[in-house]
C-alpha cells in the first residue's frame, strides 16, 4: 500500500507524523510520505494517521 500526502491540503499540523513516524515526516511545513511503499507492519499506523488528518490530505491506496 502507498500513502500520498496532498501538499495543497496539508496544514502542517504534524499529527500524522506523531501517529506514524515511520510512514510520514515533516519536510518544511508540510508532511510527506517517507517511502513509496508502506511496510506491512506500519499500514495500520499509516491508516490511523490518515483518518485523523484534520484536512483529509492523506490518501492510502
Ligand atoms: S495530519 Fe494532515 S494536515 Fe497534519 S501534517 Fe499530516 S497530512 Fe498535514
């Protein structure tokens, strides 16, 4: 599975990075997905981060 952060929507709150630091990281004032492919054991964390994003900027597919 892959996570993509929409940089247009991201407000840089950092919540996704707190929820899943192995999946997301801050780059400047925006979050980005660290890797193209989410490691199998981090998928639930990645989804939690996406679910809690206040502006729904994260797509997991
Ligand atoms: S939770 Fe959403 S708005 Fe906050 S840093 Fe992550 S992608 Fe950006």
